[in-house]
C-alpha cells in the first residue's frame, strides 16, 4: 500500500488542528492565563510535524483506493486525538496521558464524556478547546458520512452515495467536495445563529459561543459543572433543544433546501421517523414525571423535552439527574442511547435509517411466511432495498451489539458495577456522554480505572467510525496484496 497520500491528508489535518489551537492560546493570553504558552507550544509542535508530513508525502495522486480510505479514516482520528491531548496534559490540570487521551477522544468523537471536574474554575482556554474539538469532530463526521462511508459501503451507508457528476437536470448533485464546502458554510452559519440566540437568552458571550459549538455538533460539553442546568432558563433549554434537533438532521437536506427543494426536510422518511420517535418519547416521559413524580405539567414537559433530545441525539447535556427519575424512566433513557439521529448528521448511535431498513426487511419476511410463493421487495424512500444493503445493515446490528457486549463485560471485569458498566459501554459506543449509575449526568469518569478509560476510548472510536471502518484493519485479508 502506498501510504504517501494517507500521510499527506493526515499531515494537512494536523496542520489545521494546530491553527485551531491558536484560538484558545489567544483567549488565554488575553485573559492573562499562563496556559497560553501550552497551547502555543502544542500548536508549534503539531504544525511542524503536520507540515513536514504533508510535504514529504506530497504526491500527484488525487484519489484514494478503498483500502487507503479505510486506513486514512482511522489513522486521522487517532492522530488528531493524540495531538489534541497535548494541551490537556501540559495545562495547569496536569492530566496523565490516559486522561488527556480520553478527554480528546471524547471531544473529537463528540461523545461528551469527561474526567474533568470543577469546570467553573478552569481557565477559558481549556474550556474553549473542549468545545472546539467537538465542533471540529461534528463537521468531520458529516464530511465522512457523505464522502467516505458511502464509498466504503459501511453498514448500509451506500444508500447515501452521491453521483460524482451531474446526470439529471433538476436533481443533479454537485461533487462531494463542493457539497462538503457548502455544508461547512451551513454548519458555521448555524453555529453563529445559535451563539447569537444563546447570548440574547442570557448567556455570556463566551458561554454562548462555547455552547453553540457543542449544541450544533451534538457534543454536549459545557463550561459549567451543572451543564445547562447552570443557566436555569426555559428559553435556553428550548433553544438548545431546537439546536440539537437541527444538528441531528441530515445536512445534505439543508443543501437541497438551498437548491430550491424547500420540502426536502419534512418529506424525508428518515426525518419523519426520527421526529416521531422524539415526540413520542418526550410525551411518555413528561407524563411519567407529571403523574408519578408530581412535577408541574409545564416543568415536566421542559425537563422531558431537553433531556430526551439530549440523550437520543447523543449530545449529553443535562438539566436534571434523570438517573433518579424512577424505574420507568431509566430503561427509556438507556435504550434511546442506541438510536442516535439521522445519517449525514453530527449525531451518533445506530442511526434511524438502519431501523427503517430492518423494519422493511422484517415486514417483507412476514409476508413471505404468509405467502410463500409471493414476491415481495422491501423499500426505503420509495426505492427498492438491495440484498447487499440489507446484509450490510444486519451485519452492522450484530457487530454493534457484539461490540457493546464485549465492552460492557470488559468494564465489569475492571471493577465497574452492572449498571455503570452497561451504561458506560452504551454511552461510549453510542457516543452519548453521560451514563447511569456512578457515571451518571451528575458525575464524571474521573474515578474509573485507567484500563476502563482506554476501553471506553476504543469504544468511542469504534462507534464514531461505524465499527467496520476500524475492525477491517485487523483482518488478514485487508493486508494481503
């Protein structure tokens, strides 16, 4: 395999990461915090190695083979995580490499799990760096979902493969690079809109920018230990809920809306299923809080809306400790961790379209049982689903739950109790953030063993890169000529 194109791309992205490191350096320098030197030194080292890697690996090849794309995707996420951990290691908190890597992986995969405590006393540079990592991870996963995963045919993502050239007059799609740049502009615009909204709703300018980045990226890290509960504002809660929903919808549909297809979002079956699920879970949870816990109806709706959307989109914000909401709410929050949002969004989890394909396949199988000689074809978005896609999705479900099981057993072996181990495994591989039990929304992962932190970091990477993208690298067949 020719690694030069891979190293050139990774080097370019590392150089970009170095430039982003300069932002918290400037903020800390302006505030008179000595951590600006840490960010400046980390940026210098990252920039030097990134540029050197890109220049020494420069090649005229402009395309990647399938095998190179697999290696590039995993290598990019791991390399960026290693260099992004430098500011955490050398800042005033003086984190170990394990803790720093965990925090950086959580940021770039938009998971939101953290080992940091006393956030209110942290310097602004570190707080901003956490938000920036999630913001970069959010746009990164969107680009990967539209440009790389469909080509790699991972877990049924080939359904969303775009044509490389314009072949239809009215429904022509630009090339992937053009779409990625357009989505980048939309992503930045939405972040600015929500930053302005948060500021008008009562946040400080710094908090508004930081939370806007992690809301649209559905990442969920906050600048305060109490997360969104710190602000105790109905307007902020509902504004953040709307932002998380926006981040959970396919960004390619926003591009189509700009192209004049104004009903692209409401007519998409994946969006319809997702929003229906969200509304049903919110209503059920709100009724439970009202009838069983005696909370006021409007307050129940506010709590249920915000926290349900936060968990189902994998954002991980919290305005209340939902782990104490009772025996009915706990399984609801545990299972909606798995769902995630739509394909091509910043969210994580299994993704709604896979449940739709599984439902269509099961429906077809039932018809076959009733009419053995009939011919029944499953459909998704009015298009027939090929056997290849169905097998890909079924394989994804099997490997996803197998990975979750192995991760949960590993965490249990390392000493975590049943609820903590299972919910931590789910929150890692689904990239949600807070878990249940000892690592619930009111706690952190600081006290779990280092081995558990490495297991969870692996789980975050697997979940963010759709499992197969990483697992295929450990097969013999992949490395054979």
